[in-house]
């Protein structure tokens, strides 16, 4: 699992590559710290290369959303595949995030 973070204008983009499972969530939690510190920025979670997300990965997404709301930032989840979309629908995450 790899997390690449970049900045474009007022957007902070995190690209998730691989499988965000329990084992990868420890490293990913460290990698996303810049997202948790973002203030009044648009945070894009690019999932175009995310193959799988576990409950640990969902907790990471939820922590990003929670901290972004506290910091006045907005979170957008982009390009989730059909399997991840189904996980989002089953867990109710589909209504928590702006999904594009």
C-alpha cells in the first residue's frame, strides 16, 4: 500500500495505491498526517488505484473527514471502484462523503 500526497492550488490530494487493509493501515495513518493538519483546503481522496479497503481503512477515511470538518476543510472521494462503492453503501459511508 502506498499513499502519495500532493498539493495543487487549494487542493490537498491523497492518492491511495494498493490494498488498504489492517496491516497497511498503520503506515497509512502516518502517511495521512498532512491531511489531518490541513485547514480550509479541499481534500481529495483519489481512490482510482485503491483495490480494497478494510474496516481499518474505513476508520482512516472517517478520521480524515472528522478532522477536516473541524478544520473547515471539505473532503471529496474520487474514483472508487464498484467493490469499494458497495462497501461504502453497506457501511453508510456513501452518505458521509462527497463521492465523485
